[in-house]
C-alpha cells in the first residue's frame, strides 16, 4: 500500500492501493476497505482514485458519498 499524503493533516486515511476498477483504503484505526466500480460506481471510484493520488479530500469524499458502498471489509 502507498502512504496517503494527507495534505490537509486531518484525514483518517493512512494508506491506499489502486487497482483496475478498485481502490483499497486503510484507515488510521487499522480497518481496510475495498471499493470497486460495482460497489461505489464508476464515477465515484474515479474520484476516489484521483483524490488518493493528490493526497487530499479522500476521507471527506468517502464519508459524504460512498461510506457504506464498499465491496468488502478486509480488516
């Protein structure tokens, strides 16, 4: 997993991993969630991936738009 930059300094996201049609997000509490095109929607997934790459806004976007729309809780 790649460390999340957290440019806003207030995110609960620790790390992420991009996949084809997916993103895996690890939070500070150790929980890990998989979001996919099928679970979150293609447009939402594209935005999750974009925000992960720039290191800002990922946690807020997850809370607002895709909170429960994960494909799987890994841990």
